[in-house]
C-alpha cells in the first residue's frame, strides 16, 4: 500500500541550522494497517508524514502509494490518494466558508474543478447523515461558517473531510494534541471508528503513549530521523507503557522526556 | 462675507444635472471594483496590475475603434488584453516566485510603455459623432440603461462562477491555501485564473470609461486601484450597515458596484463644491484610509481593555 525506501531529508543544508530530519526511512504498510507513530520531539514523526504528503521534495529515496511512485508528484497531486488531518485545528478547514462548502471541497479531493455548481441537493443530504454520525450537532449548522466552531469540532470536521472521499492513505499528524483531554478522547475514538469502519490504511502520529498503544494494529517508534522500533500483531496488543520506555532507552541510549508522553 | 458669496455661487441645479453622468461613471468604476474585489477580498492578493490594465483597456478600445473596428469587438479585445495582463502578474508570482505586490507593480509599469506604444502618444480622442460607441457622455440616459444591464449581467455571472467547483476553489485558496492543497487543488493555477478574471473586468471597465469620456489617456489608470479599493470598502461598510447578517454573496457583489456609484457621487459633490481637482487623489486616499480604519477602530473601542479602563477611571474619581 505505502512504501518508503531509504528516504532522507535534511533542512537548511549548509547553514548553522542544518538539521538531518529523516535519515533513511524504510517503511512498508499493508492495506488496512492502522499504524501509530511515537517518538520524542524532533524525532522526525511529522517530517515523515510531510514527506509522504509531498509538502516538500525529499533529498533521497522513493515513496510509492498503492504501487504508484509519487516521489516526483507535488502535494496537490498526491492529495488524490491521501486524506490529512493536521495538528492545528485551523489548518484543515477554510474558516470563512460554511461547513457544507468545506465538505464540498473535500468530496472532490483530487478531482478536476469544473464549472458545475459546487454543491447538490443529494450531496447536502449525504453531508447531513455523515455529520450526524459525528454526534456533535453539526448536521443542523450546514451553512454556519467553520470559523465559528471550536477546535474539537473543527478537528472532527477535518477528519470527516479527509475520509469523505475514501483515501488510499490517511495521515493524522498529532491531530488531537491541541485539544483538551476530554475532546481529544472524543476525536481519537471518532478516528478509531472511522478508520476501522472504512478499513482505511492510516498513519497516526501521537505524543500520547497510552493512545498509541490503545489504537491501531502496529506501532512505530522514531528517534533522530530513524524508525527504531516496529511492533505489530500480538506483541502490540500486550504492549505496556513501561515496556515502551525501556525499549526506547535501550535503542536510543537516552531517557525519553517522559512528562509530556506519560502525563498526557 | 466671502463664505456667503461662495455658498451663493454654488448652484444646486448643477449638482442635480451632474448626477446622471456621475451614476454612469460610478457604475463603470463599480465594474472595475468587482475585479478588485476578486483579488483583494476573495483571493487575498493585493493586485496592483489594475492601474495598468485599466488604462490598457481604454487605450486598446479607442485605438481599435479609430481603426474602424466596431466598438463591441474593440471592447472584447481590450478585455482579452486585460486577461493577459492578469496572467503575466500571475506567472511572475507563481512561476518566478515574485511577491504579490511587486509582481503587480512590475506588470503595471510595463503597461505604461505598452499603452504609450498603443496610443502612439499620451492620449487619443474618439468622436461619438463619427463612431458608434457603447456609452457616451453625450447620451447619458441610454448610457445609464446600458451600464445597469452590464452591471446586472456581470454580477450574475460572477455570482454563478464563484458558486461553481472552480470558483469555490478560488475562494478557498484565498482563505486557507494549505487546506486547499490538501484537497488536491493547484493553488498556483487558481491564483493565475483569478488574476486573469479580475483584470478582464478591469480592462473591460477601462474600455467603457474611454468611450464614455470620449478619449483614452495614458494617465487614466493612475490610482485606479485606490478607487477600486474605495468602492469595495465603501460598498462593504454600507452594505453591512444596511443589510447586516442577511448579507449574501449576490447582495455583496451588488454593493461593490454601488460602492463605485457612491464613491463617484461623493467625488461629484466635492467637485461641485469647487475643491481644486489637484486635491482629488489626496481626497480619495483619505476616504479609503477612513473606511479601512472604521472596522478596526470599531473593534478597538468595543473591548474589555477600554471598558476596564473606564471602570478603573471611575473608581479613582
């Protein structure tokens, strides 16, 4: 499904800020894999997602989705395969446009934008039923501007937008990190349901070890631009936080800054 | 005594008789303002190409009419020249990475030379007695009707276009480009498209203006962007005050055109008061500054800083 081969990325080459963010990432995802990604700050988690999404070109290596080599494709062209939810709730939606307008943009992800009217009656009914499933009451506010919604509502809407047209790959970049704990749980449960219901292949970056263990069938741990741990199947199910911390110390040689990971 | 003499010398009838002409010119500026609205408000792009494409629209129209080409066709070609101007700014910005304001200025300044070449001098007159013109200040009543029809048709077309998949992609591009890319939309293409469309309207308006006033002048586009902004902002502030939350996109476009008319009415009033015409641009700039400042100052006086300050002052007193 998704295949990364020896992907390298260094930022600000030749300056004092030079930072090797990805140092040879090899990764293969099977159809239906729900993978959580953890690691300390600066480990390269978000960078890996951005490399897959095509936010910038990589220095070395190749990326293919569903057998298609997308390494040379710009971000907007890769979007036909990829649904995304960002860390910042403001990023995924157009604030001064209505809820249904945002959904209409997302329903046509990857399609050519024609001169047809942007929203039809049947689509509106479709949006209504899909929004109702979120259980946030958004279905009665179809024409409300998205700027009026709370962060949690916006993330839930972005999640729906990312999956409205079934993506080959769903990228979730710490999408619950900016939310209060209760809302974060709601959004993560919603994510879990949507991914399992639609049998999506998903990569979810998180700072929260408990969530990383609770969700998905596979777990990746990153450090210094490399994937240092890859656990799946039965082993993943039995995993506990203490195991992860121990493995991290053993593999990276340093203690994980635990307060943010443990307490969140 | 002098003041009384000044007021006595003003003739209210003159103001009234100038009104129809001002309405025509106001609608022409209003159509240009629709173009400015597309870039400034929808695309969030400060496009200064306008000054160049407005004069180019006027120059091309007049020169073609003088060459014997029927006015509607001349106007259509002028509109295409405007489109090309917008595309150039778009390419400078998207392909060559030049910042938006600078890209517009470069195209605008290029048009100064191009327009001089087209006009073969600083200005060219076109006589309504010799040629069949679409609008003319010699025939104001029919010009008003023509302009009202043009404005209605253009507002309707824009309303439709920005409700299509493509138009809503342009609106979203101005709103949140990052989200738009994630939805598989090429934001560079959308920007170029919107700039082209906007400058079509601007050149179209320039072509009408040159016919109405009976000549094209190299300087006719000077400050056009400021007049366009004035119309957009006046229309928004007044529309907001009159319609408030019942505002929709169609009415918003109508108010942009009305903004042009109101602007031109105010200019007519100022000229009637015999303010030196040299000061007109200063006056226009002041109007834009005031209307731009209103929403900001309103927000600034209605917040807790101010309330708390006032409360504190009372306690001390």
